[in-house]
């Protein structure tokens, strides 16, 4: 099965600076935090520091990031279709998934509140960075996500 990274970026499995060029992920991100992520090849779970900024979801081994930090991976959320809870799929508490047309990536948050915060933030980013969205639709998503 192709990874979400390869599904959205092609066969190149490691991010290059072109994938995040111009995004200062170390300054004023939209959301940051620890999530546990399922590995791409060996399906073990690893704790990673995530940063959401300018329509890209980056992950790192450590939380102390700066200008010289190199992401372990990055997903352009505009290429994603859905983000939703996945406790029933994984049989794990606080789990959620991020999906493209061809693949799904799974995450586990530290609490229900953090899971919902990540789902809402990524969902807003998907809507904001999709190609055919109006400002009114972004506001509608914000209102709908809080119901």
C-alpha cells in the first residue's frame, strides 16, 4: 500500500526543501503538539511533534524546532479529502485519520479534547487550502465543526 506521503507527493519518500520552501514552520504555527503516528513501512506507533502551518502538516522527532530543523515528513493538506475520528477503525482511544483518494494515515492524540482540536484545525486547513472554496464556506465549516 502506498503511503499518504507518496500518495500526495509522488514516489519521493523523503521531503525535500521544495516541499516546504517558504513555510517558516518554526514561527507562529496554526497548531503544534505531540501525536502518535503509525509508521509508513513498519506499522509501529511512534510519538512525533506535529506542526500545522500554511496548509502543510509537518512532523519531527523532537519538539524543539527552529530554522535549521528538517521535518521527518510533510503532508500538503489541500490534497487530503477527510479528517475524522478513527477509534472504531483502530480500536484505540483518541484515534483519528487523514485520508486522500488513495491512502489513509492514522494518528492518536493524548486526549479527546486534543483529538477534536487537531481534527478541527486540519479540517479548517483542508477547506482553506482547497482550490475552489469561498470565504463563506470556510466560515460555515468553522460553525459546523463546533456543533
